[in-house]
C-alpha cells in the first residue's frame, strides 16, 4: 500500500470512529476535526511583498469579422472589440477611454495570437508591464482613428491587521489535506493560491475614499480567511456557536446582539446590563439609561441622521436600482458626469454614517435586548391587575383593554390587557399580557428606541413601512412569547438593522413571516436578528433577506426547532438566465458594494442563518444559501433533520469575488438541488466556499462547475462525512465533482475538492470514480470516495 493510500485509510478510520458521535460532538470538537482535515500553513513573503501589477480596467466583446469588414471595406483577420464597461478611475478611465469605443490593437499588436485572445490577451500584456508605464490603445470612436496613451495605475497595498479567534487555535501543520497535497506534489500549487489570496487581503479596491482611512469597513473575519481560506467552514461554525451561546447564556437576546457586534469588530461592552427592574419607576430609569447610550451613539451625526438613514436605505431599494439608471445612460460622457456626481453623494453619505459610535450603539442595543427575557416579562406583568384597567378611549393609539400606562421623557408606555387589542402610532414601550392582538406601529424616530412585547395570543403584525423589530437609525425590539402569529411587512422589517439594531424574537408557535426586502434578519451598518424559538414556521421574502449582511452589517436568522419553510427570490430577474433566474441574496448571504458603476466601494457584511432542528425546506435562487459577494461571508447552518435545499447559481456554499461562503449541515438525509453552475461548495475569484454534510444518506444534483468546484485561483470543497450518497451533474463534469480551472492572466489555477469520507455505497455521474482512489480533475482538483 503506498503512503497516500495508507494515510488516507488511517485518517478515515479515525474519522469513522467519530461518525456515530457526530450528533453529540461539541462545536469545539467539530472545529478541531475540521482543522485537522483542512488546515494549511498561511502564506507570508520573505521580505518585501512582490510589487502589485497594473490594471487597465476595461471589459469588451468581440465584433464579428463581417462587421469589421463593413467598416474597413476589406477583409480583416485581426479581431476588433467593442468596450462595454470601463472601471471607474482605473487606467483606461483616467486616460479618457469611453464605453462604446472599439479597440483594434494594444501597443501596436493585434488583440490575440495563437495562444491568447481578447481580454485574456490584453490582461497578459498589461500584467507584464510596470505601473507608470503607458499602454498604447488603438481605438475607433465616432468613425475616427485614435492612438490613446494609457498611463498604468495599480492598487494600493495597505496592511490589514487581523486576529484569529483563540478557539480556532494554531495551524495544524500536518492536516490530512497538507499530507495529501504533499504526497501528490501539490504543495507548491496550493501555496501559490494562498499567496495570491494573501495578496488580495491588503488591497483597498475603492478608488474613492470616504472615511480618511483605507478599508474602513473591512471585517476581521474576511481578512483572517484571506490569510487562511481553508478555515472557512471552521470559522463559520464558530460564529454560529457564538450566536447560540448568546441566545442560551445571555440575558434575553442581549448576548446575541453582543456576539453579532463582536464579529463586526465592535468591542464587546465591558459592563453587562444591570438586573431587570421590578417596578415601573425602575423600568423607566433603566430605559432612560439605555436611551442615553443610544442617543450618545448618534450625536456625532447630529441632525443629518434622518437624511442619512433614508439615503442609505435607498441604496438597497431594488425598485430604485440606481446602478441600473447610471448604466442606462447611453452617452458615455454624460454617463461619466452622472457617475462622478453620484459617487460624491455616496462618499458624503458613507462619511456621515462612519461617524456613528457603533460601540455605544451595540451597548445600548444590548440593554434593550436584555428585556427580551420571557421569565422577566411574565413576572413583571403580574403586578398589573384587571381591576386597574383604564378606559380604552383614554389612550390614543390603543383600541382595547389597558391595565396601566405612564408618561416618560421618551413617550407614553402601555401595559395592555388580556383582550384583543389594536395598537398604532408611536410607543417606546408596550407590554401586552394576552389576547389576539393587532399591531400597526410606525417606524421609530431617528436616534431613539422601542420595545414591544406580547405574552400570549395569536397576533397579527402588519406594517406598510419600516417596523417589526426594525432598528433604522435607532434600536427596535419586538418580542412575542407564545401563539401562532403572522408578521407582514414591506422592507427593513422583522429583525433588521440599518445604522442601528433591530431584533424580532418569537419564542413559540407556528408563525408566518412575509416581507419584501431587507428583512427577516438583515443588516447594513448595524445588527439585524430574527430569533424563533420553535414551531413549524414559514418565511417568505423577495430579496436581501433571511440572514443578509451588507456593509458592516450582521444579519442573522436563528431558528431553534420545527419543520420550517424558507422561500426567497422570484421577484427580480437576473439577466444571466432570462425568463427563469431571479436574484435572491438571501438565506445566509454576505454582500458588499463592488466599485463597478462608481469608483466607491465598501467591503461586505455577514449573513448567518442557523436552524438547529427539524425537516426544513430552503428554496431560493441566484446568490443564496451560504454564499457571499465582495469581501463578505455568508453561512447557512442546519443542525438536524431531513432537509431539502433548492437554489440557482452562486449558492449552497459559494464564495464569489474575494469572499467566503459555507453551507453546513450536521445530520439528516438531505437533498441538494441547484441549477446554472457554481453551487454546492464553490468558489470564484480569489475566494473560498464549502458545503459540508456530516451524516445521512444525501443526494446532490448540480450543473456545470459545481460540487467542489474552484475557479480563478480559489479553494472550494464539498465534504460528506458519512452515508450512502448520490452525486449528479447533468453537464460536462470536467470542472465539477472536485474540479478547477486555469486563469491565464493570473498564471495559475485553483484547488477544488469533492471528498466522501464515509464507507457507504455512493453513486457518481462520472463512471470512472473508483472507491478508495484519488482522481485528479481539471486544473486542479481531485475527488476521493472512501
């Protein structure tokens, strides 16, 4: 037996002894097993890093030869190309290249040779030049020939410090992956991938600065994973465990808010909230203290808070589509003028938002979230007797029974009775003891807080705008302890934070959550959490929901148990697959603003969906289910149950464009179904993505470039630890089932892996797979079925 097969057999025997225990392993044990499997030494330069290479910043399409002949009046063998996008403020843009220009040559050479063609050829030519040198573009514009010198610009390298969480420990120097790569002469191959990803960690892609410092919203987790990309799954488990520890150990939901803040690199408050108040006066004092912390967080923004939050909100409004409006301007000069103006507007907006004291905001938010304690709420409510009931017409905004009310400096507070009540308008504090109630509350005013709790009843929450645990420029908590409840809203609702902290906590019942966008655990510059404690629940949304994190946002959906249904997408079409595909960006998705339409960009946030138990259905479309885009991280974690996942491209553990994604399923006979490629443990463009299923008889159905497919200098893997599993890919499997590709301008490939470590009876589309033998695929990748 050769050394590789022996080490593989030994590893799998050791792993097999843990398989039966998977359901009882602690998170730390699962993390340890993960690291002993995938850890690789991080790359560091000896001395000064290599100089950064210049970038031209144009995208173009080929012009058919017959069309070229019509222009030149003769047969042409050299290809021409029309520019369809110019990256703002990069070399070509600064030199005056316009969208619609036809490029006919570069440095006097036709754009292609016997080996390379089009963008690959141009990128290789530029790659071999030095910053400051000028490339010479031969172009045609409005019927005229131009020779345009283009001084070459490059990125700016900015050292980004990071810390690796102590629970992840030191690097395992002799992991299974390290030994496997060593025995197959692939260590240098993987080291080059790590080197290029390490290099991208210290680059600020935004060409327009807004905060006086580079990468102002780059998260520690993203930098740490660019240094250690094969720790993507382990880091995802750590974040999920921190959330659950915050829910189970902290007071109310305060621990979850603090955990979210810590992963946004916001220092954890040193002082925990004091004991819960037992009297009305004590509660008033408690709320005054929390309110002062929250108001203090917004003082640096001052009177601009309302405008700032509204303009931030509009950036994600899918119905406004400001980028589409810019891209639709046909005249390239007018388009550039409009772009620069909008760029300046966004820069000013982000600069204002960056002034918020996020540490004070998270601390104030944790104080309000601490009141989401079911034991305290029930105990506090007992002091109000039905004999104290107030006439209903005495309280504006309340229809029904009221046990008590009192005035405070921040507004009217109400204790509702056990009958069916209806609440509307503004209240800083509502505690309703029972009854089938209806809530139609307005959005909170900027810079303040709200806490609403309902102890019992089948309640209806209806909002036409921002509400239902929506911290938009403030802190908003909505708590429902029991009953089969219905939540309906439009946007930034149901546990959403925008320059604020928003939490919705429903502790039991079969509930319905319906909304449109930025909801159900969504955040942008803040924290948004939806927690459901049990029941067979139904979640539906259009886009940016169900654990969505935008720039410096932590969006989480935390579901404890029940057979739940998650649906997101099917509203906003994606042009990559006309008449079928729709953008979802939901169900554990992190997203950043790529500097594409303008020169301003922001690094992305964290989207974490964790469902502990139940036979669940996850239905979505493009960009979803443990995915990310642009310096972000998305995780979908399911603890147990026979689950079904269905999605489109860029999903099910997919890191896209400098990002990281993980789908982690711990137990159950699961079905994974996706279409149009780049899914089920996939990474593209200096990224990492993984799908890890720990046990059960599972089936995987994908399309091209899926199931452990790594593209354009990335790491990706699909790992199944145990069971009788089936792997289907309905197109060419070259880049699937543990495949990769070679990026010619970057002069390197990737590392994709499909690993089935169980001893079950497995089925693969590729009939050449042999049990116990490693099979190399693509450039580079491998499949191993034990």
